[in-house]
C-alpha cells in the first residue's frame, strides 16, 4: 500500500511487520520517532507478543537485547551517535556472542562539539565491531532493508545494523510502498535460534576463551562476514521476487562500469549525486556512481569489478579518521590495488552541512581537469580555519575552538533537542 | 578413600563424612556410594554449579552460589536461567572449553548483568513462559559500582529477576582492589595500609541492600554462607514473589581477606555475630525481619583473623578500631539485631 509518511514511521511499521518479540529503547535524536511509534503499536495491540521496554540507557538497551536474543527472541532496537558510543561495549559483545539482533542507526555526528545532525561518524566508529552494516539511499530502501536485515541476521546468527541518514531520511516525509503482512511472512520465516538459553537443553554462553582458541573464534567471525557477501545478494534477489523491488544487495551501480569518473558513496547522498550525473551525462560526460549498500561485510571484489573501467574514483564520505583521512577511501584503495585508478577522497556533509549539487559539480569539474586533490574537505571555510590557527599561535590561552569559530562565523547554535 | 573403607561407614554418621580431593578436581563426597553421602551431595541436588570449577580453596562465593542456585532450582521445578557478570564466579566456572554450570547460563559483560537478565525475562514474557525464572548474579564490584545503573533500572521497572550479589568486599578477580562495598579500613591493592588512615577510608562506600529497599521492590534480603539454611530459605522465598528481588550474600574470600581457607564459615558467622554483617529481610521497602545475634562478639575477634585488617589492631590505630565498633553498634540499632 502506498503511504505518505516519514522515514521513521515507515521503518517502525516495517519492524512491526517483522514481528519482533523484544524491543528495548532509549531516546536519542534522530532515531527517537522509530521507537516511539513502535511503543504505540505495542500499546495499542497492533503489534502482539512483543515486550517493549523504555530502559535507562543505551548500554542497558543493547544489554537487554543481548539477554533477549540469547533467550531465543527476535530482538530489535535503534540508536544514534552518542547513544551508540554509550552502548559500545555491548555492541562488541552482541557480535562476539553471534546474536542476531537488528538495530537501526539514525546516522548522526559524534561530539564534542555536540551536534545532532547527520553524518556517518557513528557508523564508522563501529566499523570493526563485527556487525553487518548496511546503508540505505531512500526511505523505501530503509523500510525494505530492515525486513531483509532480520532474515540476514537470523540466517547467519550475526547482528545487523541498518544505517539510515538522520533527518535527511528519518524525518523526511516521502511516499513509500508498505508491504503486506502476508508478503513479509512469506519472506521472513519464524526465528529459530542457533544458540538459546533453554532449561531443557542447558548451555553455557559467554565463556572465557584464552590464547588457545581465541584466534579461531575471531577468525570464524571474519569467515562468517565473508559468507554474508553471498547471502546478502541472494536475499536481495528473493526480496525482489516477492516484493517486486530492487532493494539491498552489496552495491548498486549507476553507470559505474561504463564511466571514466565514478563517485563512490553510501546513503542518501546518492540521491543528490544521481541528479548531478544525469545532467552531466546528458551533456556527454562519462560520470557514474557506485553506491555501497553493504559496508560490512566489505564487498571488495564487487567494488573492484565495478570500478574496473574507471580512471578516477571520487570517494565521498560523511566522516573521516582524524589524523588519517577518509576511511572508505583507504578501504577502496585496498580493494582496487592493481587497478590503474586515481583515487581522491572527498569529505563532506559533516555535522549535517548541506551537500549541494553545485559543490559536487565543482568536484567533478576539477576531476575532469585532472585537478582534484587527493584529499578535499567539501566547502571548507578556509578563512575561518586560518583565523583560529592564528589565534592559537598568538597565545596559549586562545580558548575553546568550537566557541571561537561560532563567534567568528556569527552562527547561533539552533538546537534544543540534543 | 577406597570402596572397602567407605562401606564400613555407618550411614547414620552422615555429617561426619569429610570432603576430600582427588587430582585437581574437588569432588566432595559425590564419589561415595549414595547412602554414605552428606546432605550436600545427595543425588536429588541439581548441582547447578557443579564440581570441577577453579575457585580458590575456601571460596565463600563458590559455596554461596551453589546453595543459592540449587535452592532456586528446587523452588522452580528446575526452571532457572542465570546471567552472570564478569568476576571471579564467571571466571572460575567457565575456563574454556569447560563449564561448571549445568543450568542455562550466559555471561555478557561486567556492568550489564541486570539488563541482560531483564532482557531474558522480557523474552520469556513475550513467549508466554511464566514458569521459567531468571537469576542475575554478580560480585560486589559488578553490582554496587559498574553495574549499578543497570541494576537500578531493573529495580525501577520491577523486572521479574532475582539479582544475587556475592559481596566479598572488593574487586577480587582483578587482584583485590577497592569497591564501594569494601569495608572501612580494609587493605586492598588500591587502599594500602599506609598514612594516617590506613586502608579504605571511613565515611565512604555504599550499602546496596538499603539502596535496593529504597527502590521499594517486592523483596530484599541479606544472607551469609555460614547459615546455608537461612540462605536457602531466603532464595526460596524470593522465588515466591514476582518482580525485582535482591539478595546480598556475604562471601568470605580467603585470597582477598588474607584469611585461612578453613576459616570461611567461621568468618562468615563472626561477621554476623559482631554486628558488621546484618542479616535481614525487607518487603516493598519495609524491614520485615532480622536475625538476632546469638552470642555477640567484639569486632576485633573478627578482624584479627583477616590480614586486610592487621593494621587496625596496632596500638596506634585505636581510632580505627573505635570507628569500626561504632559501625557495628549502628548496624545493631538500625537493623534491630539484639
Ligand atoms: C568494563 C570492564 N572494566 C573492568 C573489567 C575488569 N574486571 C573484571 S572482573 C573485575 C572485578 C570483579 O569484582 P567483583 O564484581 O567484586 O567480583 P569478584 O571478582 O570480587 O567476585 C574487574 C575490575 C572488565 N572486565 N570490564
Ligand atoms: S579470589 Fe576470593 S572470590 Fe575469587 S575465587 Fe578466590 S576465594 Fe573466591
Ligand atoms: Mg567482589
């Protein structure tokens, strides 16, 4: 059924169609509307046989998920940003214990300086945590990929994180096609746990593992993520068959195989990029896009193939490793080693800064003239940076950076719902 | 002991049968023929926490956990799932690939056991399973310090979990550091007996049983491992309630306390008899009962068997001894122990 609703409501209703049995939550912008809506669905009786709990922290929320999942329940939660960091120890634990928990991350920056808007710093902070990490371009995909996430998590007994851009997707009201319960039931079988706390068949879960077996346990986690590469593709195809839509998969190529210059990116920025390259292509320019829908497992082969004919790749990221640079860029470097490919890293959209078609157009223009630097910070206000650097050189007591910059730029921080 | 020797024993002499060890495994008297076994080793026992674990000799926590869980198993027709915080109990029971647990058991992290247990309870609820019950267990550090937030949340929501804290007065698994349950003046690796006020500072720390009572949960109790019948009774009683319940068990730790392994039971009793370890029960935030001290002993009798308090008994530290006496006195009044 076609509905005109926000990304959060769409996701909440899709989650309900997946019949989760336990949903703990904790508020943090911009994912809050998802769990709020699930609470209404549970309280009104629309979502049955589901224990919903507003717990006391994100650390408790993920720990609650761990217990519930280990007890054999289909388990879901959502968080973002600081919330993800607050639950970090449990995030690693959930994957270490191979528990098929599904979590939405309403992608948001990480402070300080505190900022509620979108970028991918939160997702990148757990890139080594052992979770499957999927990214979505639109609200339709967000809805669809959550349904696939449960099936994927349970098939592999691994936790899955669906990354959806905060505000840009969570708060955007768009048209979505909401599947029926019958369709979802056909696609998603009842949960059968690989390991379960059961009084009839007692198991110990979470034993101490020493040097004698630790490597093997960790290797198996890696191996399982590699297995996920095929499972993600296969399930996306199954999804296509039942729902008639192409959602999910490892990567999505928009002319990437046939273009000289290719943007590589994840998430909602693909929409802006598509508008740009449609224009450029009608003007006869050879520009394409490679959208990464699965970041973990990292589909290195698929990326390498998709970029096989490209001359330049512009890796666009909404986060970076401070002191190193673009994380995705360095991973693409590794995946395409041996290709004759020039790679540039463009960092943009940090803390919710708008990524305009115009700014991206300039990047492509530079690339076409062979003038794109290896590392670019999109729309960086150089004069402000220089001014602050000078202030720091002039004296030891130059004060807090963020506040200095805000004063220089005349910006008033506008948010109340931190 | 050979088969021949055991067969000469008279079954009526049950309680005199001694535990003994073979190889590296403490097997108790479960190697004996059934009729000669002590009550601790009857075949009816569920042995939730089985032999073969790696606790130190004389570990009060191993004893407390074994009795608490078997009592809970009896009370629930063997329908117990347990979650464990990181700490001695977790480490000594599950050296990979072995486990001493014969019940479904999960260990996640140091500071989240209450929330993990709440999650299990939520899963059971959504499945409509009201017969399987959940126990969370942690050491004093995992309970009063790092896991306090999750525990308070569990109390707040009145989740159907029995939380058992094994209080040995410090972070023993990491080498005896101070926790907020470490008694005043006690020596730990982070509160050494140096300076004017040797050992852990006075007027610090927190007492979780009364904090649990302040949450007005259905049932709170304290117990100690010298009176195992009392401990069992309290666990069984806890299982008659629904909602959040808390039992705080005093468990002497020979390694951390600097006491003889053979004195674990003795120290458990002496702690109670001198007034430093009050035993009581509370329902919905109200004290309902407390165990009277039968033969009151001076606190120094209790302290002198533990190296962690050696400095307190030195002549120049009488101010510390007086302060500890005052704590015992206060407990006696507060919990009505005489
Ligand atoms: C987040 C975290 N911090 C610290 C530790 C290290 N650690 C493991 S067990 C432990 C001490 C446990 O003390 P307690 O809870 O009192 O249990 P005990 O070992 O005394 O029975 C510590 C500090 C850890 N595992 N995780
Ligand atoms: S250190 Fe203490 S609590 Fe830990 S196993 Fe040894 S006696 Fe038991
Ligand atoms: Mg302890």
